């Protein structure tokens, strides 16, 4: 994986030392970062600082998690211009994809891409309502049943990067879907049902479809098969009322999980308030999301996600949008500005393959990816994909197919 130049490391370490001297450590070693809204508010307060300062804060957070973090987060002496890659092929040659920002990425640069892979991820560089439908139709399968739910994040006010209702409206109408979401477990304007319905209206979702807070009447338990952390997953009580789910995710960074995509959307996102506490603490608490360790947390996300897919007997499809690629998630009302250009829309029947493809595209890009990569590595974000593959949620190996042109 590509790293920043050595000079960035020296600058980041010096700045991190200053930060730690003035503020102290943000988290005890071996414990995960404070969940979503509260910590992301801290992170977003730095959004106006320089990239160096942002990287220093991320490095400081990473150093407090040595027990659960990746084996190495120190950037190597590799030129950002592509010392680790061969020259990119020309667009349209069948061996590369071109992103929404105009960057050509060779398929060979995507670490887990393989032509003989069982799972397929479809890609389009366009980010339009028509492209959303094209990506969905490329899957070649349809959701069955009369009652279809469309799972997404309604976004925390005032300025989060939730999916634009105008972008998704045509696809929601095509599946005749009801938009669904669950309340948060850690504050914000979506912590109560009444407030959450208001946010959904304010953000334009009720203009395009019916909207339901799945856990407005509490939780229902679904079993976790083959897990190491969880034996049950608590989802919103309305969850069983829908025959199939279309999962629309905004891929981006995340203050706790490192990144948020399809797996987070069907685990933390599908869980009730009580269920979110269980996932964050790896089954230890039904009432508090605080204090869990990092790797057990991400393993619990994978296990909760698998329980959802199992409960639906696979009647679930995934479309992810790689735009507004901030290091912060849509539960942060004031996220950091993205350093990267938009990339496109991806779709798959396999949530592990879909998230892995998004991660691979970030690493393969020659864009300004340092902050997002640092966010993912400091949280050992890839572990949710490792564990997801281990328990049978999906495959990290995929075949990338462009539907452009």
C-alpha cells in the first residue's frame, strides 16, 4: 500500500507530540475511539486546519491503539506519483476504470481484483440518477416481495454528506421502496423518533418516499450464526415487515470504524439503539455504546451484518456511492472537507466485496488520499472485511466490471 513521503511523517510526528503534550491521550490503549457523534464532533472541529495538522491528530489517535491497530501505520518513502504502480492504461481498454474525477486506475492496481473471482462489483464513473439505476440493473437480479425497504443514512444536521434525495429518487421509485433508518444511540438530532422523522423531512427524504424509523417501537432479536463476539443482533422492530432490502450507502471515512460502507450500513445502521450498544461493546452492554475494544467492535459489525443477510435469505442488494470522500461519516453534522475527488457508483450482491473494492480504489488512486487512508489504518478498518470473509458474509476477492461505455 502506498505511503506519504518521509517529510510528511516527520512533520506529523512533531505535530502529534505537541498535540499529546497539550491535550493528553484521547483514548486508553486497546479501546476503540468514542462512538460516532461525540467524537466526530471533535474531529470535525479540525476541518479548517491544515492537512498536516489533521494527519498529526490521526497519528496521535493511532498511537493510543497499538494493541488493536494495524501492524504498521508509519508511511514509507514512496512517491505519491506512483512509484509502486506501473503506468496506467488508457481509459476504455478493458483493463482500467476512469473515475468521476477523470483519473484512470488500472484494474491490476486494485489489490483484491481477480478475473476469476466469484463475486462481481459493477462500477460506473457517473454519479447521476440514471447511473444509480444502471448500477442496480447491472446486478441482473431483483428484490422479491411486495414490501421493499431502502436502507440509508438520513444524515446528521446541519451539514453532513448524506446521499442526495434527488440522486436516489428514481431508483427508490423503481423498487417501490420505503426508506428506513434507525435511531442513534449516542445523541445528536436523530436520537429520538420524533426528531428523526423531522430530520428525514428536513433532508428531503419524505419528499421522495415513505419513511419509517425501524426501531420506533423497540427491537427484535435475530440470531447470529458462526460469530465469535455476538450470539444475537437486535434490529428495529419493523425490520421483519419488509421482504427485501436495497442498501444505499455513502462510502466515506468514519471516526470509529475507519470507514463506513455497506457492512456498516447493515450492522450499526440496521441495529436498534439497544443493538448498537451490543455491537459497539461486542455483546457486553445493552445500554451503553462506550468502552469496547476496537477489533471486537469491527468483528461484531461483520457478525451483525451477516445476521441481517441470513435473516433475509439473501434478498438484499447493495449500491454504494463514492462521493464527498471525507474522513468523517454522515453522522457527523460538520464533517471535514474531502481531500479527494469523487470516484463513482459501485454495486454488488456481496457487501464484503463491495466495501473491499471501495477501499482498494482509495489505495490505488493517485489523488490526495493520505487523510482517508490514515483514518482507515488508525482504526484497523480492514479487519471488518477480514472477519466478514472468515464468517461467510462475503468475499474480499472480486471481479471489477465497468458499465461505462
